[in-house]
C-alpha cells in the first residue's frame, strides 16, 4: 500500500540516493510549476500519503514556500538550502563539514574508496550528527575480490561508532546500526509503499527512473496511476529477497532493472554488499557486548555461511 509521495521540486533537486543527476538537467524551466505542485499535494491528501519534498540548490520563492507549508511534510535539502532541513544531503563533506549539522540527519553519497580515504571526516560527522546515512555509489562495480576490503572498511567505521557510544552518543550509521534494530525487511519500497512525482507532473517508481528516462512514467496527475504488474514490486513476490534476512538492504529495484533487467531479481553485487553489512552489524553487536555498551531494542543476528542468498537456495522451503 502506498504511504509516501516524494515530490521533486525541480529537475535539479539534490540526489539523495544511488542515482546521479544527468548532465543535461540544466534546462532553464526545470522548476515544478506551482499548479503541478498544488495538484501533487491534493493527490497526496486524497491518497493519505506522507510527502517528502526534495529541494534544489537554488532558493524557492515565497509563493512556493507558502504552498509547501500548506501540508505536513519532510524536507530533503542540499547543503546550500540547509535551513529547516529534516534531512540534509552533504555534497562537500570531504572538504568541509557545516557547523549546523549538530544533531541532524545527514546523507553522504560516497564510493568505498572515498569513505576509506576520508575516515577522519566521517569521524567528525559521527561526532556531530544524530544519524548518518551513507549511500554507496559504487555497488554496481562491486566484485567478489572486494569483500575483504569492504569488511575492513566497515570494521573501521564500527570502531568509530564504538568511540561515540563510549562517550554516551548513540549515533546511528545506516550501514551498521540499522540491522541491529530490525526484525523484518525495511526496504526502499519504491513502487510499493513509495511513489515519486516529477516536475513534469508524471509519476515514477522512484526519482532514478525519471532521471534515466522520463518516458518510464507510471501515470500522471491528470489520468492517475498506472503501475503495471504492481505485485512484482512487493517483497512477497520477490523470489530471492523473501528468503533473506539482510533486513537493512534497500532492495533497490532501479539497480535490479539495470543489472538483472528485472525489478524483482537482485544483482549478486547488491546482495553481497548487503550481507557484508549484515555481518559487520553482527560484529558490532559483539564488540558492544564485550565493552558493556547497551543499545535499546537490538536483536541477535545469527551467523550464516553465505553472502548471496541465492547460493543458499537449496535450503529454502
Ligand atoms: S541482500 Fe539481496 S536478497 Fe537480500 S534483500 Fe537485499 S537484494 Fe534482496
């Protein structure tokens, strides 16, 4: 069932996930027209959806602000528009961390190499924010020989978290702490629980499909939604994912479409990255227990002997 509507206020709204903005988004008329914005809000009200507005770098006029503030919502903003952001996407985190991220929820988009080379900045961020979401930008390029390197990167991040926990700051880092608290799948939900509205007034499974090709819409504000084979976006129709306990995995259907040509079939890369993360969360929990650090609502994570659930298919019932 749909629960969320992501509204891209502009073609140049900041990317907060795996997709990159294409280089040709510098069209002059890229802002969502006010009438479209109003109609999007009415759609969300009728469908009882929570709205997440995604902002561009340029400031919006008072007219836009007034329409936006007419409904409860979450603001996802780039650094340039940090004021009143609920979620702040930090583009310049490697060079400079803004002062006003104290207690904030922030997103950084980074490759494994960028994280490894900038651990000091990550440490600074973990010392300030309440929650840090790291979006890995190089999952598609992940190879089996990268497993050990990613494991040691997560170990290093885990040590940074332990340092924070020891001084009483129970900061969250999605790559490691999400799995500690989950007892069931908490995936992205694109096309199932979440839908996106682009500045052209059309719906998309998620912003990535819009930026890849605006022809991939799943309906529009005028004619309504038209998601074909919608059941295929759901976990209960996902033959591999429904046997998996990497509950923190985003189960990115856009990445699935790119790498396996099927929204419902995950790539080996996505599964291995998620399982290395799952196992690193298990190690973090052990380290916390050894050091007498308690976090509420954590759950045991079982030891498993595979990194891709598909390799375990003989045990599925
Ligand atoms: S790790 Fe693989 S099987 Fe598990 S939820 Fe993620 S994509 Fe699906």
